[in-house]
C-alpha cells in the first residue's frame, strides 16, 4: 500500500492520499501479555460452562 522508498511521493504524502495518519503507518501493535491470555482463556471457559444458565428457552 505505502511504499517507503517511493522515488517521488514521501511517506507523508502517500498517507495523505490514503487518508491515513502518519502515526498509524508507523504504529506497530503490541502482542497480548501472558497473564491477559490466561485470563481471556479462563473467561471463555467459564462462559462455555455457564452458557445454558443464561439462555432463555425457546
């Protein structure tokens, strides 16, 4: 999408043409922490166990 080594268009100009902020171009997302992954897994497990308790019968 954006070519950092473009001979004519700077990164800033390319971002403007794509309606993208330059900070979004440079942003690299961080991965999830180990504790967060453990907590999300426990929440998912609990949800699957207690799912029938919150469902309304049809």
